[in-house]
C-alpha cells in the first residue's frame, strides 16, 4: 500500500492549524508537510516538515511537491470574504490561480487527490433564504463568492475533462477556540466568545436577527476527513458539497452565552459585512452529502457554546 504524503497550504490558518493536527494523528507527522507565509519557529506546526511558501509561486510549489513526493494536497490558502472586498484583484489572483495550478499537476499525474474549500459565499441574490439546495443557481455578490463560484466550476471541469480527483465543501461560518478567525463575515461568532470572557460585553457588526449557517470547527474537520476518505465512485457532486451545520442569529448566540455568563451584554453596530451577510442564505440543505459520504455532526449551538467557553477560559487563563 502506497503511503499518502500530504501537503497543506494555508496550514497556519483557522482551518489549517486544526486540520494539520488531525492529519498528523491519522497519517503520522513524517507524512505531513505544512506550508504558510510565516518564518519557521519551534512548535509552529505539528507536521514534521514546514515550507515557507507563497502558493502563487508555481515553480516553488511544484518543487516542494516533487521533493516530498506529495500525493494529496489540502489547498486552504486564500483571502477571506471581508479582506477580499478590500483587495479584490489580489483576492481573485490568490483564490483562483493556485487552484488551477494544482489541478494541472493532478492532470499531469504529479499528485493524485486535491481538497479545496468553497463557501456559502457562492450563494447570493434571488435564491431562497431557507434550506438552500445543492443545485440552486449561484449568484454571488462579493469578490470572495465570485472566486469560489469560479473555483467550483474549475473543479468540475477538471473532473469531467481529465478525471482529476478534486473534492470540495461549501463551508458555512466556522467557529474555533484554537485559532483566531481571519477576516470573514461570520467572525463575530468567534470574537463574541473572547469578548464575553474578557469584557463581559460585545458589539456585533451583524444585526441581531441576521441568521447565518455556522459549524463548530471539530465538525468541519471531521466532515473534511470524511469526504476525503470516501470512495471516489460514491461522489456525485464535483463542484462543491453543501454543508449546513447549525443556523443562529447574534441574538440567539448571545442568549446561549448568557446562560453561562449571566452578566454578558451584547450591542449592535452594523458595518460593511452586514450587506455580505444579507446576501447569504440562513440555512443549508446538506442531504446529498449525508447520502453520498455519511456526513454527520456532533455539536449544536448549546454544546458548542459550552465547549468554546470552557476551552477559551483555559487558553486565556480566566
């Protein structure tokens, strides 16, 4: 049996940090190569190897793939929704071109499997807000959403034309206590926990009754691993699978936090991210993922809130 050799781009980000840890647990540190833009320092990553690498440098990426005999790439490096609006041309370049280069490497036989994350940002105007299906017409209104929609179609193209095994998930908002969020519209749902512990109050840039799909990071990582472990012939979606998780508003999340921290108070002052949030669905139908590769979740809003506060208190020494 051939040993899987894994490269993770964006390995120091919110998803990458935790996914790297799980891949090390499963495959062993010596079979995992992490990459990012930071300089190497001790304990930077749990992987045995780290490459300081700009994913836009195609020549360097190809050399790393060859040097480590990489078979599987988890390509996570990207610019998120809020940050992409501030740097649209750079966001387009970063979010699309490296994906195409990895697909080309797979077409050439240099690598065998790719994971690439999409997002609920691909949805937009003119679709239902509730229980959005897998095959609705995509109409994104943000730079991030446009780049993710294009990426999904490139994934499907390379599968249809060249048989490239590239797999993808439309992540909802992700919530984690381990790594700070990095410029996304749903980041309030991470920030609120830090502020609740440290300040006992939080000013939300999303209005109180704006519902968005969310997922606890533990469930997001396990879903990613489930998809990548599924037999290729069972997969029916080659753009990107819907992932639903749970749906809640800032007001509902604040109410859960108040159960644990009664003195906590929330206020609201919407910024530019409110319009982005309003362009996204409130809930997602992920029944096809459940059928194709047995997607399941462990955390609801109550369990997530308790786990976040418990672990952040330890992390922040509060």
